[in-house]
């Protein structure tokens, strides 16, 4: 069975071992999200203190020449414990063949007390493993895509509230802008903030996270790079945008992960231009930016207002949204090429 990406979190939260599918395929470009989803399902299926024999882990290379290994391992129920979990990291090699053999047994009722989790990378809709999981009533396919900017703020707030912390509105705006859209990396940064403040018991008074706390833990170097890329693209500085992108790539940020930040900027730019066209003073219109523009960035954005019209900004937004749609489900190299091509087109359009 196939589950829409926006429903994955709710499905995982409501997961019950008694209703577990025989196989769960977790795939997508969000590597942190894939790993975190697998971790949550493992805990939900085996409980807090499982028998070590209830869990087996393999790399996808293990099935070369022995496609039946997965089914055999799933059938080997331990003496203690009710369930068996087989965890496969990687969807390459002979994993599709092993999964097909295992699912055929599950569909025939031969395996009733086991669940297999397969962590895969970005799979095309035509990939054999994905098609197998999506078509089987005994399997569930869970896609994990990089987060949208609005999702980052919501999930950050939820995580902090779970740790008995609230966060100031201005601090949340800045935090959301600085966090990566990879769920795994995002969680590690949030954990750093909680450790910096000090873990709180559930019955303790609720703590508060300020903008100073966010600055102290995360600094501003990552956001500075994103801001430099955004401003370089919007100002038509092609070579500068290219060099900043190289810095972000070297730091582990995929090219397509920059698209949500670029889109958010152009959405606000489009709004500001519309307000100005309807008579709103420039300074008042610029207050629409969230978080508020740093005084060093304000002149750069003011220059962008001279280069862009609302109509041009709307066209740029259309290109970005098309690129984001194309990058979903695409290979890393293809997503990189599509994102880079789109930013180049927008950058060149700024000077026309």
C-alpha cells in the first residue's frame, strides 16, 4: 500500500504492533527522516526492552546469492518475545527479489509474527522495490521528502513542547530559518538547544527559549550562507550564487534543499511588491519579512525591489515550484541539476 507523504507522521504516531504490516518500505531523499521513521517503528513494534533475538539487521548486500535469507530470518521467531523485526538498510542489490519472496509467503499466511523494515534511498515510481510495496496489501510504502519551511517551524515547536519548553515567536522565526529541512539533522540541532538550556522534567515549570539561546547554540553561519545565496540569486549575481552554493554543498546541504528558502523569499518579495504597487510605503511593506530583515540585508533587498516586479516575481515562484515538484522522487544528481538550472534562470532574469 502507498501512503501520501503528509500522512506518514500520523501513521507512525498511531502505529500499533498488533496491526503492523508484514513489510514497511521507507524511502526518499530525506535520509534523516528515513532513519528516524525506522527508529520510531522499531520502538513501537518491539517495545522498550525487547529480547535481542527479536531483532535482526542486514545490509542489502546480504541477499546476493541467497534471496531466501529475508524470509528465513523473518520466520525464525525467538523463544522469548512475541514479535520478530528484520531491519534492512539499503534497497539495492537483490533486496527487491528477497522482499518479493518474503511477501509472497506473508500473503499466503506463512509469516504472521514478523515485520520487515527496509530503509531505501530515493526511489523512482518505477523502482521494483517501490512498486512491490505499493501494490501489496501486506506492505506499506512510506515516502520521506525534505520538509517545507512551514513544516520546520511546526515540528520544531512540537519537539520543544515535548521537552517542556516554549519558544518566543521571534526566536521560532529565526530557528526555522536556520534549521535544515532534513529531519535527522533538524532533530540533532533541536537536541543541542535542549541540552544547552538543560533538560526539564515533565512536571517542572515550563522553560522558555529565547532568540539569544538560538544564537548561542546554532550561531548564524548556516543562515548567513542561505541569505547570501538568496540575495545573490535575487540580485542576478550569478558567479556569487554559484560560489555560495558550493559552500552549502560542501557543508552537506543538497542543492534542492535550498529551493524552499528561495521560494519563501520570493513569496515575501512578491507580497512586498504588491503592497508597494498599491501605495504602501516601502519601509512599511518591508516589515512583511519574517524574521525581520537584518540591517545589513535591508539595502540588498531594497535593491531587489528595483530589479523585480510583482509579475516577474510570480514567474520566478512558478519556476521554483516546478523545480521542487521535479526534485521529489528524483535521484540526487538529477535533483541537483534541476535545482541549479532553476536558480541560474532566476538569477539571469533579475538583470533583464
